[in-house]
């Protein structure tokens, strides 16, 4: 029994330390974590998340950022299925549809305007038999906000001006000559160049070989806060890795080591008993 007590005394502190480290890690990581994906939690936004959907609401702009996995491989069908309940109406046809290659795969950038008040910007990609969907839904009658990602036509450029011009023309029908550069602002997501025109604001950032673009029409709104939150979500998104095989292997190794220790203690205990018996016989003789 004494070797078993030593083993238990050795394991208990290790388990306690592991539990403390796990609690500290959980408290320090501001991430929404599900069995399928992970995204940053948005400070200053109302957390409306469930166990499987990360959803945050920003009341000043009546805007929602939602991240979900839809059990559908067809991207358009998955997007319509995921946003049906949130929007409360059919999305209709997309007003923009483009593809962009990011570090974690090929994403589809989609823009919908189901009614006069709602504008929906979506980034979606296939993830196995499912579809990962990151959506920005804005419902402000005084504003029209669009967020999209475009591949750079010339990756030697250090700013997103060409992609801003292309997006402004396609989405808003505005020529770049009516916009003037205002400033370059540094956000957590990167360095953004800002253009302004009559009732129009455009922002753009280069990340890798792609440009992240934001357009806003109407009364000046807090476009910077929306841009930062959406791109923090997009750039911080990652699929939860399936480590079940490694877990099974690690558990098997742990139990093998523990089994070896127990057998070693038992063999030593038995060997000592035999030696004690032999000593007792010798003393008796």
C-alpha cells in the first residue's frame, strides 16, 4: 500500500497545477470558443452568443456581427439558411459576389440588400462538410455600410487605394476622383487609409496580398469602430482543430506510464517481501 500512496501523492499536485493553469488560460483569453470554431469576443458590443453561434450587437449603429457554421456545403444556400432567422426576410440576390484567397483558404465575399434599411456583408468558405460564415448586418436608415475583401490587382502597392476605387465604383457607383484622401489611421487590425467625399467615406487596409475595404454612405457614422470589430473577427477566426487522435494517443501513453509505475512498485514490493522472508529464515537457522 505504501508505493500506491506515494503514486497518489505524486499525481495530486500535478492535477492541481493543471487545473490552475487551465483556469488562468480561460480567464486570460477573450475568445468565443465552440466545438467548431473560435473568434475574438468584441468589447463594447452586446454579447448575444449561444453555444454554437458567436453574435455581437452594437446598438449605436444597429449592427450585428455573427459567426456560425452552417451544415451545408453550398455557400449561398448556407448563408441564406444561417441569416434567415436573424434578418427575418429573404436575402434576395447578391449585389456583389467575389472570391478571395486568404491564408486559411478561399473565401467568398457577398453583399446583400434585402430591403431599403438592411445591408449585409458576408465572408464565407467551405469547412469540410460545413460552411463557415462571418456576417455583418447593418440596419440604419441613415447609413449604408458595406465591408468586403478584394484581391490586390498589384501586390507591390502598400495601400488599398485601387481596391477602394474598384469597390466604390461597383457598390456605390462613385468615381474615385470625387474622393479625397483624409488620413492614415492605425487600428489594432492594421494601418487604414481613409477617403472622404460628399456623404461618403471609404477605408482600406492591405493585409498580405488582399485589401480589406469599408464603404459608408449617408450621415457620418462610427465607421472605424465597425471596421475594427469586423476585421478583428475575420482575421482572428480559426477552425477548432480536431485533436481527438492526439488526445487518445496521449491518454494511452499516460496510462502506459502509470501502469509501468504500478507494476514496478508491485515488483519491488514482492521482491522485498521475498528478501525479508529469506532473512527471517536465516535468522531462525
